[in-house]
C-alpha cells in the first residue's frame, strides 16, 4: 500500500538505522531532526514543489529548455502535479525508467502537450 499510494508512509527508519539520512554525508550540514525517516508521495511532492517553483518554472518562463532527471518517486510527484492526477489515480501511474517525456507548456505553465519518446 505505501509503495504506490499518495499519503501512506512506509515504516520509518529507526534513528540508529545506517540507512537513515542523518548518516549520509550530503546532509551533514542539516539538523538531523529535520531529516525524514519515512516519506509518502505527498511528502515527496511537498519537498519537490520549491524546486518546481523556484527553479524549473522560473527557467521555463524565461524561455529556457529544462531537463529534469530524478528518482522515480520525485518524478511521480511532479507528474501528479503537472497532469492533475487525482490521489486515487496516482497509484496506477507508472514512470518508465529511461524513457524521456517531453512537456510543452502554455504561457501560464499549463501543460499544452505531453509526448513520451519511447
């Protein structure tokens, strides 16, 4: 259920689990209390929205082409937002590995077209 749903989190990692992000050197500068021990797709979307708003959308508005390469769940979160997929439908959405998807947007950054290049 938690692998595909929108709001159900997987079991949290214990604080001493070596897979916990507090042991990852990339996050050494962050307070360990802000690092998630578990994350649902909803949580992933909340985490990804600033990248969309502050970087991707800004570049698109400036007429730039943007390539987004990310982990599957991050891509599912962005696709959910871009395509307006409901919480009930998102468990059925598959993001194929290594298959580019080209989005074109109108001036308000609404999806004008979506093409899967398989």
